[in-house]
C-alpha cells in the first residue's frame, strides 16, 4: 500500500514514502514556529497511535518573549478533546539537531539519537509540566549562519491526546 490513500483498515500494511504528496511538511499545526509532517498513523492504527514528524521553522529566539512552546502538559484526550481515564504515552525521538526542554523546571538537552518519554496524564496533577524553549536552527534571528542543523523530531502519541497550555496568569486553555 502506498501513501496515496489513508489506511482505512488498521490490519492492513501501510507504507508512506517520503516523496509522496501527503509526506510534505506543512505549517499551520499547533505551533506556528514548527512545520509538521503527518504519517497517517492515526488512520493506519485505527486511532491507537498518532505519529508525526516535527521540524523547526524558525529560530527559538524569534518567539515573542523567548518562551518557546510555553509551559504545558499533555493528557489522554478523546476525539472531543476531553480527558479520558486511561493513561497513555508521549515519546519524542530527536532525529536531527538538538532540543532544550524544562521538565518541572529542570533543564534537559536532548540531541539527535536521544529518546524522551514524556508522561501524559489524566489531570494536571499527573501530567509532567514542561516547555520546549530552545532548538537548533541554521540561522539566528538576524539571518546569520549558526552552523547548526535544523531541529527535527518524531512524536509518538498513544492514545491521541490533547495539550493543556498554561497562560502567564496560570489559567489553562485546552488545545486538542
């Protein structure tokens, strides 16, 4: 099976070629400073797992307030975006460059080849609060070369989940 059609049957082999039209990176995802590539794994697994490729589209210093993704946590969310009772998982595999996270305030550098499991929860109390605040990019905010590779990573999520984004006032907004 090629990637020209979605995998409607989760018991069917699914193969997405990198040259296929649906394998292109696109803007317009959750974060404007990243581009996203769908792998169609949500369809291929019958909704059991969502796997995507994320690539930096701008240097981290270009984000207003230099806050990156802002503090947030993930929760096991249903199709309606509401929390579900079951736990799930969120795994990040860095394929190019590097990323800097803060997990519960502790800074962590994650480089190409590294894998991170970010626990997701069913409530704010059991989901790990974190922020992706810096990443490698080939130019700085002024367009000067940095010698860095564009950060890229694979996200593996099961089940598909939502994101609670914290605002400066501490209130949370839901982003499925």
